[in-house]
């Protein structure tokens, strides 16, 4: 039976510099799956954006983080916090 490598990254909160440093290390390990747990965007779920601009900022931030996670080249799973 082959070993499965799973990288787990938590509570990114759109901190892209920190995420990039973590993903550099993850890429070296070449995981079979990347799991992101917790909040990844700029606005926390319990503080729902009330205007279109805030909602767009949140969606854009989530898109940024997911794009970086996909860059590792492994399937990704996100467990929202």
C-alpha cells in the first residue's frame, strides 16, 4: 500500500505572504492532497459583508487563496471555519 501525503493549512485569513511561505514548503513535499481548514478570506463568516464592495473584496480574497492552493498541483479540499 502506498503512503498518501496530505498537507493541511489552517486559517489563512488572506495572509498571502504567510501562505506563500507555507506553500513553498508544501510544494517540496509534493502532497497528494492539500486541505485548507478554517477561514481563508478577509471577512470572517460571522461578519457577513453588508455592501457590494465588501462582498466583492471577500470573494476576490477567497479566489486569491484558492488559486495559490491550486498552484501546488495537488487536489484541494476546503473545510470552512
